C-alpha cells in the first residue's frame, strides 16, 4: 500500500511539474529541470561556505583555515566570535534574497537552510541555541513575517538545535537599513536590541548562533551581539544566507 501511495504521489508531482514548470529562485524564469534553481543559475551562485575570514565571512585571497582573518577583524575584532555565510550577495543571488526578504517567498527555505547548515557546520556543532535577528513588532505586524526567524527555524529543523524566536526584541522602530550609508546603519541600530527578560536564563553561559538573512555592514549583527553579551552569552556565532562583499551592493 505504501508503495502505491508513493507512486501516486510521484505521479502527482510529475503532473504538477508538467502543468506548472519550476520557476528558478535566481532568475524567476520557468525551467525544464527539477528543483527550484535552474542548473545554469546554480552554476552562477558564489558559495562562500566556511572559507574566508573566520570572524566576518569576508572572502580572502588565501585561506589559512582557522587562522584566516581579514585586516579589519585583526585590527578590531567584532562583537561576535565567528561568522559564516552561505552565499555572496551579488547580481546572481540578489533576487532569491529579496524575494525572501520583501516578498516572503518561502519555497526556497529548505534549500537555504541546507546551504547555511553546510557553511556553519562547525558553529552548529557547538551551539546551544539558535536566535534570529528580530523585527520591531510594528514592522512584524505590517509585513506578517520575519525572514530571519524562518531561516532560524529551518536551521533548527536541520540540526536539531532549538531555535528561540523571541529571545531578542527590537526595542525601537528604527527605519529600514535599506538605502542607508554604513555610518547611518550603525547609528540607526544603536541600542535598538535587548534580550527579553524571560529569556535571560537561557542566554547566560550559552553558545548562541545568531541568524540573519544578509550581512551588509555588520551593524545589526553587532547591536544584537552586544545585547546577547550583556545577557551573559558565552560564545556568539553568526550565520547568514548572504554576505555583501562589494561596496556597490550595500543598498538592499
């Protein structure tokens, strides 16, 4: 009976694919292959994985393993301990990131969580709790979702590590970071985040994996990390779906 059901489901999937061909997350075009990304689009994505600077995930010309640091992190370490990014944010990855961030397209979440799990495998192995960057409740009500929360839940399902969606709260309704300069981004999120009083016991002494969709200047991640540090977090790892690597891509 189970074999019959599996064959029936497979037949339905094939029929659905014939009627509604897959639309690539990258280009938005229909394609004849199986999956959410056309093979030619997949080949254009720049995966960063666990290479590059171990503290900010910036790609480096030479990978020295755990000793890899960019000049900026060597001179002034960030408020978190380590960072990983699945993709470079560029002309190829832009659509899949923006469709998730602004349009709430959820069909790629399982794929994104797999990429992020591969990139941050070492951080996940030692993490006690997965915490997403939060939205202010007014923006959450208006938008209806928090894409970083979705990614955190996807990582939790992949890894078995619990995700706490409401550990961090955004205390003030700051303007969107999109279109702001690097200095404006840092000023915009200063003192914007805090650990919820009821969550402090879980944070103290814990190894936290902080999740966001895009690493642009690091301002938001730094503000969140400061709040987690003040609540007693022992270690803060960061993982993002995409990391801006070119100054021209700062506006998201």
